[in-house]
C-alpha cells in the first residue's frame, strides 16, 4: 500500500488567488494518494485590511486592476466559475471591514475550525468560497456565515456561538502562525539562493 501524503492548504476566503488556486490544486491532485487539510487564515486587525497588508507589501490601483484581469483570464482558461466585485463595491466592503471588531476573514475562518470534526467542514469551506465568488456575499457577515452553515447541513446558530469560543479562536491563530512561519522559511531559502533579493509571496 502506498503511503498517503498530507498537503496543508492555507487560504483566505476573499482572495481570488486562493479560490482559483484551490480549484486548480484539487484537479491536479485528484486520484493521487493525497489528503488535503484546509487551513483558512485571516488578516489580523492590527496588520491592515488587504491581503497585501498581511504580506507586508503595498498594492497600487494599477496592480490591483491587473490582478483582477489576470484572475479572470486564469478562471476562463480553466473553466472556473467566478464573479468579481467592481472596484467601487469592493471599496465599500473594505470600509465596512475597517469598522469590524475582528480581523478580515477571521469569523469565517473560526467557523471552519468550529465545524471541524462534524464531517461537514470541507462542505462549509467550499460553500464559503462559492458565497464569495459566485453569490458575491460577504462571508465576514454573521448572517452570511449562518446561512452558509445551514445550507451545508450544520446548525448555523451553534456555529455562530462556537466562533466566539476559545477553541475556534486558538485554531485560527495557530493556522495564521503556521502560515507566517512557512513564509519566513521560504524567504530565508530565497535569500540563501539569490543573495539579498526577497520575492513578494
């Protein structure tokens, strides 16, 4: 019997790169002796509001526009259904996120970890991405989290209770710490290979 390989997958629900990357990875790994463990992460409040803030970089309007077009090209090439918000609408969401008590995508990440062990966590994870990139809903909204949880057969009210508990909080914090340690390790390897150049990851 061949040994199975565990793959850890870190992502953010409102990241089109995550959405497309996960879809492509699942297709590429299909049929292989691989177990994928999803590890949703979030952007801590004190770090900022954008994915670029989490990575310690900035992103201009021109780069954001190119990124949007690039994601649409990749999605079309591989037949991945995706709907992206207009910049004006996304800007309104950003303003709302800035007023939240929690970090961006922290609550849906906690919801995933709260659902772990139910056997439906993978359904919830996929449903959060569908809600974001097909239904264009904000998964930072508690009402959306409740609806998505109910739709996959979980108790939405119970999930909302659990996301404020210590266990879900610690699981989300641990996943973010793991992700950042991996990034530090990768950047260290890049420095060893090509001197002082550090690539934006």
